[in-house]
């Protein structure tokens, strides 16, 4: 079973490859219960409210990116 550190490293790489903020990637994997196939499906949908709420709760930033698309906190 993967450790928290290895999960974090994997999620970071996954986010970078998809031009997606780490916070969004972390939230996607949380919602997907770390199932990479499900995470990929959620990512492809680009706009899960549950994911975005979780992601913005992880940061003070007002702007995050999902597949190189800007998502603003005020729109969540």
C-alpha cells in the first residue's frame, strides 16, 4: 500500500502532467478515494463542485487551474 508521502508525490506529478493545480489534483484523488481511473474520469469532466470546494479549502489562493483553465474562487 502506498504511503502518504508516495501518494503526495504521485499526485504532484499527476497534476503537473495535466496542467492542474496541486490542490485540485489532491481534491480529485480524495473524491476518487485514490482510484486513478476514477480520478482521471473526474478530471476529464472539468468542473466537479465537490472537487472545487475541497480544493479551495486547501489554499488561500483565489485562482486555481484545471487543465490550464482558470477557476476563480468567487465562481465556486
